C-alpha cells in the first residue's frame, strides 16, 4: 500500500509542518488541475546532498556563544537524518572569508618573508571551532561530504602581498598546490576526509574589503593541470577538483577551464548571485560526465519580505536541482543579530544565516533558510537519483528524486497567485489529488510505490 509523508509551508507561521492527506485541501472540481507526471524510468544526477558553511563566524557562534545543550540540539536538528533535517554537505572556507573575525591563512608570514617549504603551515585556527563542529556533524550523519574553498592564498604568495586583492604569483603555483595537500592531510588526521575542493572562491571577484584573489580561467586551468592535480596524484589524494566556484552569468570561465584542463577537473561549482541555473545545464551538456555542484547562495536583506525571500530559496533550489546539480549549499550556518561577525573593515552585512545566534541574549533562532533546506534535505537523501517530473503548469514548480530505499521524494511549489488543483501521477497511476495554496510548498515522501 502506497503511503505518504508530507511537510508543508504556507507562510511565516507555518513552516515545514507535518501534514496528513486528510489535512490537505480537497481537490475542487471547479478549479483547473495541474498534473505532475513522474517517470522513474528517466533518471538524471545522483545527489550528494544539501548544506551550508562553517565559516569562522558561524563556527565561533555555535561553538562558543551557545551553551552545550543548545549546541547539541542545534547540531542534531541540522545534521541528524531522523531527529533533524539530515544536512549532508558542509563547505568550509580554507582560511578567512568575509565572515571571519580576523584575516588569516594557514601559513601567515611577517611582511617581506616567504615560506617556500611551508614549514609554518598549521590548521590550529580550525582546531578551536571549525573542526570540532565538523567532527560532530560527521558523527551525526556518517554520509556527510566535506567541500573546501579558499578565499585567498597566503598574502606572501600574491601580487598584492596581502590576502586582500591581488593574484597568485606564478612562481608560487607549485607551493600553493602543496598548501592544498597539507590542508587535506591535516583534516584527514582529524578523521575528516575532504570530498572536493575548488582552487578559488569567486575567482572573478577582487574585493577590496575582505580576503579574495583574482584567478583568470587560463590561470586556473594551468594551476589545476600542471600543479594541483599532479600534487594530488603524488600524494595519493582522491579529493575531487571542482573549477570556477562563481556565478551562473559567466559560463565561459568553466568552459575554458574544462577545455584546457578537463582531464584533471571533476566538475564545476556555481553560485547564484548572477545569471540563472540553466548555465549549469549548458556546461553539463558541453562536457558530459563532469559534475555540477551548487556551492554558495546566501539569503539576505536585499529580499526583505518573508514570502519573497522564502519563495526565492525554494524556487531557485528547485531550478538548481533540475539543472543537474549534485549539491545545494547555502552560505553561513549561523550569523548573529547584526548579520556577523565579519572581518574588520567589512562594513554593514546584509546576509542571513541558516540560524541566528544572538550574541547579547544567547538566543537561538531558526531562519527561513533552515526550513527551506528542510523541504529538500529531509526527504531527498544522499545517493538519491533525480527522476523525470513534468508539470503542465509553469506556475507550479516540481523536482523529484528516487531514494536508495525506493521511496520517491517530490518537492512542489505553487508560484502562482491563486490556489490550484494538483494531481500527482507516477506513469499511469494517479497517486493523489489536492489543492495547493498560492506561494506554498509541499514536500512529499512516497513509499511502496
């Protein structure tokens, strides 16, 4: 007998609420019916999962501001597959990002000094907050995959002499490749295997007020092909290399890297701050067999009203998955009441975390991003395979996956302005009929189909 486990969000006061078939609005004959047609004979990418980032700021807030009871409850609600929403991807910055309390790398040197042998390399900074939390997350969810991305090489390797602005000097390409090796080996010693890295976060952006590093496509291809991948091979490192790690609006960058270093590149990482998700499919189709990953998207005050903000994460998340992405990773796991901490000199922050940790009151609040991720992560589990789902109504978005246990996870979003009938059909069998309110989300886990 087919059974349904469902969660619904209809607004700020009803987020990811369990519902039964009896609680759904009944099918209304006078309304037009949208048919969501599922076909598990047509399959696409396999999922690694959903998640966010333990930035320095996030890890500090969770590990040092929250008390032990709050922290354990939060970590369980984030990562445990049954007691929580089962997040299964973490993307950790390698060194400082914009969301860090200080500017640091794993090999900082006094001005005018270099360290060609990396004798001063140390991940001691991460051992305070980032590593203990990542270890706890892996303990809660053994299927967790770890990604890592640097915002900048150590300043002494760069044209600017600083972690802010500049490019990597070609003379330091071999040493920077060893920097990645040492990072991966150090994390492995803590029981944390790094599944994938990118050579550079947002390689086309050179911020003047936080760590960053310009890395043109040709430079990235050279670095990967002639230095990074050979260093991995020499050290028997299986970590995947994803190129680009930037916005959808510049697909020529990953296309160039794949043309020039395709054998050494496992896939492409994307962000949502420009363009649209169809860029992922463009690159996927040009280079069959290369993985697509969505590694960063932040919500924030630039889409302030709740409904638009929540809808944006759901709508865009569905599009990301429908365009071959194996992961859907938001940005900061936690920020405080001022959307920080940020690096000194950053200015006003408008980003939103998955949770908010108030540094003054120690209060913990789950934001809309937590509940948006829940609609995907709690039902679409690691190794789930996307199956065909079509809608005869452009206003009702859908994406569907078949889990390893045979269950089918379906996420529906009514982006229209009115309530409408929905009929879910698996090939020739009608599974259920109901009404779906405007701007509401319904996630359905269908078992014994």
